[in-house]
C-alpha cells in the first residue's frame, strides 16, 4: 500500500494509454479537454505495493486492505487526496474553464436577470438626490477694525491653510447644523425625520421623542447630506448639499452659509466677552491697588509737608521768591543808605536849600519861595540900599524861610534814616526766612526722592489700570462688530438633473453586468468544486 515516506524508486505511477490518442486527436478546445471524469482517471496517481512478503500478503484474500482504499480518516490517505487535488489543479486549462462556463450558462443568465430586476427596483424606489454647490472664500485674515485686535494674523501660508481648514470644519459642525435645523424647522420635515418601523406599526409618529432627540436624529441625517471641501492651494471652499427637492437644497445651502457666518461672529464675540469678563474681574484689584498707591503718595506729602504746584515744590518756589526779595531788599538798602549819606553830607555842608536830594513837596515849595525872596531882596538892595525897612522885613522873612527849610531837611533826613534802618531790617528778616526755606528745600528734596519712588509706583499701577480699562471698553465694543472675512463667490443654483441615482437604463445595464459577473464566478466555482471532488488517488500492486 502507499506510504508517505516511500522513495520514488519504490513508487511507479502508471500512465494512461489514452494520452497519445488524445494528443493525436484534433478539434475544439472543449473536445481536447474531454470529460472531467476521464481526465481525473488519467491524472490520478497510481502506486505499486512493496514486493516480497508484503506482496504475498496483498494477494491473500483475507487481507484486501493492501490494495484497497483505507478511508478518509487515514492520515496518509488524506495526504494522498490533497496531493491528488493539487496535481489536478495544475492540469486545469482553458478548455476546462470554457466547459465550466458552458455548463453554467443558465446560472449566468439567471444572475444577470436578477441583477436587472434588482437595478430596476432600486431605480424606481430610491429617493432622488439633487445636489447644489456654493463656493465661498474663507479668508484667514479678518477685517482689521482695530489696530490691536484680539487675534494676531499669522503670515505663514501653512498656518493660514490650517485656519481655513478649521473654519471649514466649523461649517459642518453640530452647532451650525442645529441652527439650520431650528431655522428651517427640519424636525417637521418627513424627509429628514422619519419615525422608526416599530413606531409606525404601533401607530406612533415620533412625537413622543423629546425635542433634543428629534434634533439629534435630524442632525445625523443632515450630516450625511452636507459636505464642505477646500480646493487645493487656495482659500476657496465648496459646500455641497443634496435633498430630494432642488429648491430645498438651495434653501438649506443658503441657511448653512448664514449659520456658518453667524457662528464665526458668535465665536469671536464670545471670545471677546470672556476676555472682557476676565479683565473686568481684574479691574477691581487694579483699581484698589491704584487707590492705595495714590493714598500713600498723598499721605507722605502731608507727613513731610510737601506741596507742589505745576510740578514744582512750593518750598522751592518760596525759596526762589525769597531769594529774589533778598536781592531787591539789598538793592533798596543800598539806595536808602546812599540817599541818607548824601543828605547828611548836604546838612553838614549847609546846602539843604540847594541840595536836590531833599525832594519833598514842601521842600520844593519852600525852595521856590526862597528863590523868589532872594531875587526880591537883591533887587531892593540895589534900589533902596541895605537899610530899607521893607528890605529888613524881607530879610527877616528869609531867615524864617531858611529855618523852615532846615527843619524840613532835617525831617527828610530822619525819614531817610528810618528808611535805611527799615530796609536793613527787612533785608535781615528776608535773609533769615530765605535760610529757613533753603533748609526746608533741602529737607524736602531728600523727602522727594522717596516721594518720586511712591509716585512712580502709583503711575505704573495707574497706567496698567488705565490700559486694562481702555482695553475692556474696546473689547466690549468689539463684541458688536463682525470682522470675519467670508464671502460667497458662487451662489447655489438649481441642478438640471438629479445627482443620484443614475438613469434607469444605466442602472439596469450595470445590474446585468454585475449579475453576469457574479454568475460567471459561481459557474467557475461550481465547476472547480466538482473537478476537485472527482480527484482521488489510486493504488495498484506491482
């Protein structure tokens, strides 16, 4: 019997004698292929049994197993069967394939007819789709309404494309679609919201579902009908929307674009609102800090008696004014002492009547009278002589006038002396006050060093507070401004024909082709299975 480990020398396959005859025959490929059973008998491996005692035992009727099939449970028989099937596969030719196809013509035709029927049924029952397209430019650079907007513009093109891609994803996001569902009332549209089969059988219409569940169901249906793609190396985005009605497709496309623009504005507005709220929360702390710093400045000024006017300490201004007054007092003292000395010299030289230093109104009148009297005395002396009674009376009058002039001069001299003493006292007092104020200025200058530090701290905190306050007001106004730069460059138009399904003739032709292909595969599969099923090993005695 056959043994797996038997050498090639001990196995002798017996070739069929029909091969030369088949080789000599001529005709079609099917004739050359011949019946599958004949081919299987020709290609089945036949092995001889061992000689000697094994052969004798094989010829004994009591042991027929030496030359018969042992059964499929025998491992060696299974290996032989697999080997026989593999050898059979190697012998498959075009003739076998054509014979299998010839036998499976009915299967192929049946599958082609089934494909036509299925395609026709699909074409007549499938809901048509009408797709509309909207082209938009989604510019990553928003309108520059303010010089320092919340978001900075990235000049790198890759970053801009990523930003446009993010906005395209927003266009088909749940927020946008839910807004469209609410605006267009799609939960009441049977095309988008269809009750389940069980609810239909039990008489329900889906009204028992909550509004959120209905919107979620419609959103899932709408997501399958909306696509947004960006064209290569550009900021142009194409929005595609399909429904069973062309006008409804246009209406939904426009609603999606409006909801998308509103979502971008709402997103930027909410971002600005969050920033403004954060800054407002910080403003209270900044306001308290600035108030405390300014109070420290004022308290330090009160403690050190520091007063300022027009950015200059009052003590410095007072000191400067006192220095000016000291100079003026010195000048007045010099003038008063000079005048007093001149008057004393005139009195000592008995020139009070002629000295112009004595410049009072009474002195001027008396000098005028004295001059007129001198002229009269001179004229009368030349006319009447020195002993004329009238001349004696006039001389007596002159003496009286001279005493009056001398008294007036003495009074003016005393007044000049008092003026000189007063100017000296004033100068001394001003110098004392100037020295005191100068010392105060030095003390204030030392205190002003610390004051400037406190003022710098207060100014810095005030600057931060004012910046935050101005920024808060700007951001609050920014919430009301839409800066998104999205433009529609091609509005949706009604399509001329449905986008799906194709025409009935095309679908039926495709169904026939698909059915024929499936039938061809089945015919080949059935033929190969029968071919392999007839492949079995044979064993003969030597």
